[in-house]
């Protein structure tokens, strides 16, 4: 059975993302892996907690997570596996991804803040460091089957068949309409620029069989252009493919990625090359 991974630290933001992940798991008949990376509080550390005391806290946390997994399994009718670790969250997620190869990692996405602009957050760190699809869920996003999907597309650097297959699978599963968004160049302009026709044909071939169309917006800012189109389309889901060069070069920069992800009211599905 295919799996998805949801990480929680029991905050409202994370628990909302977990419930979103449970909805995705039920829709796709996936097994949900529920992960918590246990951290000892500063108060416990300052109190010179004994080794036995630490073990007791870890056991209590494991029981709590297993209880949550059981409740989710009963409520959503899915299989849920609880995984507790005692490490750093980035390392914990990396280990679970290596073991289970989940279809995606689901995490909560904080709203914009000065702290994020300076330091980033765990979700954007995972998007940047791991070559795994990440679904970033903002605090006010509740699960619903997406019917309007916005795919912000970089035709200049090409889109792989594997990525197109993932997008097509989303659309087929949800019966969604997909808008392929081009920033500052229309399809005709791209052809005039000498863009390899095979790149455009690959998109058409890869998305054949679903309801999709192209749209062009003119904007001085890639981020603003995408954000505006999210609103204009009333999109339910934004899909992006961060690159290491060219059109998406600015998206890889940590602050730009945070701005895009944390400024949304809908989930952002980041699919790595």
C-alpha cells in the first residue's frame, strides 16, 4: 500500500495538517504515517531530569501519538502508523522517508512573520533539503477535494514526464480542472523565442486525458503573478516545481520560497525535479 507522511508537534497548525493528510489518505486509499519527533522541554532539561524520567516522557509521548493514530484510523477509515523519534525533525523525516518512500510529506505552513523572513521554518527547510514531494498546508486550509488546480509551469527549462504524471494523477483522482500558468510568455511567444517544440508537446502529451488549459499573465514579479492568479482562479491547490536554475532560480532562494508558501490560503504542493 502506498503511504503518505504527516509530521506533527501537536500544535493547532500541525494537527490541522494531519487532518488534511488523513483526508488525502482516505481519498487515495493510502496508509498514513503519523510522525512526532520528541523534544524535552527546557524546564525538564533545567531540572536535570534523570534517564528514567526521560524514558518515561518518551513512553508517554509514544502512547499519546498511538492514541491519535487510532482515533484518526477510526474517523477516516484508513490505516495509520504512529512513529515517534528522539532526534531532530529534519533527520527524523529523512529517516522515515528513506524507510517508507511516501508519496508525499504533509506539513503545516506558518503564516508570514518577521521570524520566518529571517530564519525560515521546518516546512520550507524540508522543501529545500529533501527531494520528496511536500504538501504545505496553511492553518486555515481544511481538506476538500480540489476542483481547480493551478500549475505554475517553467516551460523554458522543461517539465519531466514524471512530474506531469503526478499532476495528471491528482486531476484524475479529484476530477479537477488544471490551469497551466505561464508568466510573461504566451505559448505563441515561447515558440517565437525558439523554445523546443518538444517541451510544449511533452506537456500536452503528459496531461492528455484531463481537463487543462494554458493561461499567461504579465507581471514584474513571478511570485506576485502566481499569487494573483491563485485569487483570480479561486484555486484549491497550487503546484510548483522548484528548480536550481533559470526561471525558478528565485524560487529556490529560501526567503522567496517562504514568501510564496506562507502567503497562501491554499495548500502548496511542491514536486521536486
